[in-house]
C-alpha cells in the first residue's frame, strides 16, 4: 500500500468511502483487505486499544480464511472513527414512464 493511501485513509470520510466501496464488491476478502488497510493507516496498536481487542487477535481476525463476526467488524471500524452504513440500490432498469 502506498504512503499516500495511508494518509488518505487516516481521514474518516475517505476511510468510510473506501470500506463502502469494498462492501459493494460483495466479497468478504475485499472487505477484510479494506478494513485491514484502514487499521494499518491508523496504527494497529491504537485501534486495538480503542476497540478493546488484542493486537494479535486483530491480525488473526483479518486473515482471509478467518470468519469474522459483525460485532468484531463494528468494534474495529468504530475504533477507526467509521461505521457501517446502508443505502438504497439504484435501479438498473430505467423506467419507461413519462
């Protein structure tokens, strides 16, 4: 990951958009990678302390083969200053009504 991306991910708005884009991919590995990038940008030890999660546990949790609970994701993202959000899906079929 580039130094510029780390700097950008330190901004909660940018980090939220970054994780949101990962969520839209619909692939858990992509989401874990995005969350891991945000955590690294903020400092693993600082996030671990804020989330109340052991630093080693964070690394283990974000491995692709590890099942991670919503509660853990929520704790980690909250510690990074962001949260999950939802939005309506834009219709891909245009209305023919006039």
